[in-house]
C-alpha cells in the first residue's frame, strides 16, 4: 500500500519562511508523480495552489512555491501571512490513481 | 464562472447505498477528469477515484473497488458517486473535483455530508 507522509504540524511566525514536505513510502518523489498542493481552511473545500511540482494557478499568491527537495515534494511559503494558517495537503499521481498525504496543519504564531 | 454544485446532505443506515451528484454550470467541463474525494470528520482528504471526460472509463482507489461506482452524464454535465454497503466509517463530506489532463485541478464542489448511522 502506497503511503504519502507529511509533517503533522508546523509552526511559523508571521513574515517567516516554512517548507512543508511530502514523502512517498515506495521511494523518491519525482516530477512524474505530478505533485499537487492544496490548502484547506475549516468548513471549506480544498483550494489548489500548485500543480505538477512547481506550477502555480492564476490565483496562487506569489509567496507560495513548489519544488522537489531531498527526494520529496516540497511547498515553501515565504513571507507567511496570518491568513496562511490552514491545513495543507499534497496529492501524488501513482499508476493512474492519486494518493493524498495526511496533511500538515500550519500554525501562524 | 464555473461552479460545481453538489446534491444535499443525506442520512443513511448501515448497509444502505448512497448516490451523490455534482453538476457543472458555466462550463460543460468536457475536457475534465472528474474526481471524488472524501473527508471523514476531523480527518484528512482521501482520494476515491475518477471518471474520464467521456465517461467511459473509471479508476477507483483499491480500498473502494467493488463498492463504488462513478458515472458521468455528459448531456447534463453531471457526475455521480454511488457507494454501497455503507458503514459508519463512511460518514464523511464527499467532494467532487475537476482536473484538466496533466494534473491541473481547478474546480471543486462545495461538499456533501453523508452520515451513516443506525
């Protein structure tokens, strides 16, 4: 069974920088897995931020960026804003199916 | 402005089946793969499966095979999720989501709460 692992929780100060990662139990995450990143706030549907590793949607704030880092997919927030406090999920394409990570709760404090 | 409008909340008993719909407005989404994702209370997102743009092919997460059916009516721009043999663990908010080929997820429904309780 394929498992995608994210940090359960991270805390960052306003204006700071934080990197969230997304690891695959079966090995290295590459661009072939087309990593997607979503933000979800309580009571809302998820909102896509990044598709296929590093591509931003037209609505994605410039402070969000995606990359591959140390065999994992990564989402970096630079200049964190209070409104960035949310749950963040990665999603990987795996053999025609898709698998979500467990999510990272980002606390801005 | 494209919107995905899902059907309303449902309450089911264990063993029942559920059927949730997701209708696109503002665009027919004929180029989109349509996914279903669920979220149990206080839990993370879980990918359930997808139906292709023409509606003639599906791919389900292994966990749900044999119990799930996803269909698509292109004439009404509506996709459907059916899940049978419901149990309490199926209590969740079910979301539909549209993906342009290439992993570009751009549209999400508002979610439908399905509660399974005796």
